[in-house]
C-alpha cells in the first residue's frame, strides 16, 4: 500500500516516482485498496477475491468489457422528471436537475437524449465507462466457481 498515510503532495510524488520507474523499464508491482489511485497510476490490474484471480488485464480493456456505462445528464429546471416513461437504466444519484444513471451498453442514447431535450435545456450529457472501483465490485460479487472436490 504505497499511498497509505500520504497527503496529496506525497501521493503526487509517489505517483511520479512509480511512473518514472515504469518508463525506465522497471517492472512496478504494488497492492492497494485505493482504487482511484490505482486507476490513475496503473495500466494493468489483477483483482483477487477469496484467493482467486477474478479479473485481470488492462484497465481500459476491463472497462470496455463491462457492458455497463454511466450516463450523467443535467436538464435545466427538470428535477430529473424527464426520466419518467424511460427505461433500461438504473438511477444511481439525483441532485437537483442532474441525474447519474447506470445503463446497459445497448441503451439507445438517442432516445434518452430526445427525452431530455423535450424537457428543457440539456446542460450535460456525458456517457462514461465504469470506474475501477465499480469493476472491482462487479468482479468480487460475481458468483465464484466451486473448488474441485466440492469445497469452497
């Protein structure tokens, strides 16, 4: 946990040291539960749950394979009411006119954008892959295969 106990300046310094070492060709391996920092520093990750590798690969590849995306939408003066009658999404957060949705990658963004536009001025419409912390939650909460011999 190289970032444990560091203030923001220390985190910046440690990040720079790790990046410099990697650019110099040194293999850098570290363990951390601070996934926002891992996402900023690393290119490849391994997620381990109950002693098993449950996900591994490039962060961008894992995000692309997720099949889930976030949609941040802000419609002036709507209070999020434009969502009424739409489906294929899960509301993660509501904050005034702004809503953050979890959507399947197959969602028709044109339909959601049209609904938002019909309700008022669209100030934000941002479609993003999940964060590493969300990929971690998906991976560790997925059913684990049984060990040979029937044990878990």
